[in-house]
C-alpha cells in the first residue's frame, strides 16, 4: 500500500506550529529576517577589518563614537546605549583606559558616579577611523537612492524601541 503524503497547507492557512500566522506570512518573515541579518553581516565583516586597521575592535569603536557624541555620560548610560551589560562595558573600558583613550572623571553632583570622556589621543584615533567607517558605509549602500535609504531606516525603526539619541 503506497504511503500518503501529508496534505500541503494552503499558503494563507494558519501555520501548524500554533503561531497563528499564515504559511505565506511565516515565509515572508523568515525571508526578511535572513536578508536583514545577511546584509548586517556583510557590512559588519568589512567594518571589522576597517576598525582593526586602526587598532580597534567593533565595541571599542562603538564606545568612541558614543563618547564623541555624548561626552560625560555614565558607564550605565553607555551600557544602555550599546545594549550590553555594565560589566561588559567595564571590561572594555579598562583596556581603553590603559591604552589612554578614555578617562573617568568624578561627577561634580554625585561622588558615586564617574563620567566618561575621550582623551585627545582617542579623539584623533576616532577622527581617522570615522572617515574610513563612513567610506565603507557609503560604498555598501551606494546602490540605494536617498528615498530608499529613508524607507529602510523608517522600516527598521519599527523593529524595537527607538534608539537613544
């Protein structure tokens, strides 16, 4: 007796996994996710090489960029903006302090807080790597019009809470 194949679900039928989404929607979600991750990984790999050429890791660049934009923030604020733990940031900051890139200054209003600042060396390093960072991003996104970039940015902003400014 021949074995029977299970019947295929109609594209708009609810998925069997109980998620309550159609098979078509599920495939669209998976495809969008995979393409988003692949795009990130492609640019990230090139960016990592760029950072390494300047003696930086991606997290160190992230810290330099954040402290350049927001001098005097606390370690907790930095961790929140980087979406990592305070302990993780603390580990990276120790190395950056030892390299002479970051300094902690006591908060004038709260002696328990140390505020983070870039050193002159770090500002010079950041200026050099920023030009290469911008070039890599410009090359990666060169095939998109301004309108398309605005659309992508708007769509991606809907994925989670707004990024801190």
